[in-house]
C-alpha cells in the first residue's frame, strides 16, 4: 500500500519519500548493528521474537517498496479512473483492481523476503541467540560447533534439511515469480 501511495498519488513530496526509502538500500546491516542492538536493549526486547521481526521488516521495506512501485508505475492510470467512475474509492480500487494485478509481484517479493530472512545470520546471531528462539542459521552454527569439522555426513545432512524450506517456498512461488519477471516483456 505504501508503494501504491508513493507511486499513484499525486502529491508534492512523493519522489522525496521514495528517495528516502531507497536510501535504505545502500545502508548495510553491519553499519546499524550496534545502534540497533542498543535500541533493542533499551526497549527491553532482547531475546523476544519482536526483536527479530522489527529489524527484518525495516530492512526489507525499501526493496519491497522499490520493486512494487516500479511494477505499479507500468500499470495504466486508466484502471483507477475507470474504478472511480464505477464508484470505487481509493481503497476499493487498490484492493479490488490494483492488488489483483500486482499479485505476482507481491508473491515474488514475499518469496525473496522469505529466502533472505531464512538465510540471514548477522541480526539473528546478535539479537536472536536466546536458547528458546534460535533462528535456524544460529542453530546450524551451534550444531557445526558441537559436531566439529570431522563429521561431513552430519554437516551435509543438516545443510540439506535447513535449505529444504527455501526450496519448497520457491517451488510454490515459481510460477508467480515467472509471471512477475516477464510482465513487462509482452510485445504489443
């Protein structure tokens, strides 16, 4: 909805908001790790699930808005005009028309977000290393340290098992990813 707002609503600072959001793409996670840790500690969230959910959501926001706004900018504005003539308000036009058209892009972004968060290690190591809620990457590291480097069969099995959810999610979203990536390639 933020990408729709920035892309489709004509207001004075829409390009500045999009630029501000996209600055987040050039800031690496390692740069903000110490201030993020201090903020989570000050809020008393260390060791909770929300301490991982908030940073993951914030770091994925910029790329999601950029991808969806690029996808929406290729859609004709006549779709919303026709919806307005038919009596739809902005929310109805978005959810009934635009969202159905951009569904492949949303699913594609969801698959990419899942894979990047599933494979993320830095934030998970710093903020989510409590025993009760270890993310899979941190648990895999603990397993490697406990097994040692001499048991390659166990290590290989652990790597295969931890990569299965990403492969399954990609297989389910494969058709939608293909539709989203080839949406602008149709010749008229």
